[in-house]
C-alpha cells in the first residue's frame, strides 16, 4: 500500500476508524457465515454461492487493508493551528465567480472527507488546488469541466 500522509478532521478520522471497526467485526462475521452456509451445500467445485462468498471475502479484506493504511497514515488536524491568512486545508473559504457574481462557501478537506452536499471539497479537486495558498482578495483562474473560471477569495475562516 502507499505511504501517503492524509490529514483529517477529528470527525473524519473517527468515521474512518468506525468503518474499519465495523468491517473487521460485523463484515468479517457476515462473510464467514456466508462461506459456512455455502460450504454446507455440498461440492465446492460447482458451488457458485461459495465462489461468490470467497470473492466477497477478498473484496472485504482489500477494503480493510486500504482503511488500515489510511488510518495508519492519517494525521489529525487541529483547527486551532490553521492559518487563516491564506487558504489551506480546513479553511472555510468564500469565493465569488468573477464572471457571474455567484458566491460559494466551501471547507477544504482531505480527499476522503470531501462531500459537496455538505460544502466540503477536496484539496485535490481542481477548485481546491486552485485556491490553496491564496489570500483574501486574490483571484484564482481554475480549470473546471465547464472551462476556465476566475474566482476571487472573499473570506477565509475556520
């Protein structure tokens, strides 16, 4: 697995740890039950249920390994140490589209915590990357799927 350090809010890291715990406990128990049920049905060489359960077990173990890697390389971000003089991870930034005047407020988070519906965008997204390091009043020309868009940083907070 990779050794990429990722930064998380307390809430995001807890969500990852809870998912990992759930998969290791209930997830593994459910797969073991499915394998046992399929094994009880006879000849394993022609048992599609058994093959499907074994495939599911492989996918589950891969997901567990991925989450263990993420948690193992996770670093907790402290909101008290976020520099609000420029856009960085955990910044709550209000931007204005200079062409149409529309304003948006986003919190920049790690890729795994991104959730556009709740206003959290990844620092790896085009907008997130384009805003990183910008100060209040500065503009950023960002390539989006709709073409290049110029945004002005209106406010930076936590």
